[in-house]
C-alpha cells in the first residue's frame, strides 16, 4: 500500500494520468488493461458512475488496439457497447437488431444497433468518454479482476456484487427482445 491507497487506486491513478479522448488513444500492440470513464461534466442516464467517472475496466490478452470499443463496427461483439447503448437507447433513438443472420440465440442476446444507431453511439462515446490503457507484461486477467473487485465499475457486470446489475440487465433484455422482433 502507498499512503493508504489500495492496489487498484494506484493502478487506476496511473491509468487516469493517461486518459484521453478516444481519438487520441495510441495503438498498443501488447496485452493490457483499459479503463473507460465519463469525461468531466458528462452524464450517463440511468447509471451512477464510479470514482472519477469510472464506468468500465477491461483487459485483453491479445493487443489493446484490437480491443478498442470505440473502433468496433458494431456492438454485437462488445459487452460495453451493448450496455452503453441500452442505457442511451431512448436518448439516441437506437434500434436493436440481431447481431447476424440466423436464428441463433446469441444473435439476439448479443444484439447490435442499426447502422445509423451504431454511428450515433460511437459519436456519443467520442464526445462523452475518456479511455486510458496500459500494457501489462503478465497476469493481465488477474490484474483486471483485482481492479474490478476493488473499484467496482458500474458497467462491469461480473467480478463484484454490482447493485446496478439488475437494472442494466433489464435494459439489455429489452434490447435483446427488440432484436428478436426485428428478425426478418
């Protein structure tokens, strides 16, 4: 411990020192962790952000650049984007659609938004969120779990007893139901 701060606070303080708008995040072709926070004076309806606006902590054992939620073409492969879109659905006028063709349950559960909705979501993210990342040489999954358990980011649905989980899961279920109805 350092000055009474916990491990996660020290790690996130280091991440926050690197926080920037998503367009300025440097490509890191190594495994690592990342933190996504609300920009100062930004608000995410329906959720109580963590300390310093913290929303989400994630990791990748591949490359951080490949794991950018800001560069995904759609939300079907990003839990973070699906949660964010569920919260912003009414504000941004998003329509949930199946992730892909076919009747697989994962195409509905892992819904995406219409192309115009995905663009609106990415635009909102670029205006209202900050991202920080750090390469991690070893034990990246262990570090992620320690950070989640200690800092309790509200959009992480596992790794801690999140009191906002049920409400967020309800919103996501509504999007999945809408995607199921959109099937053609």
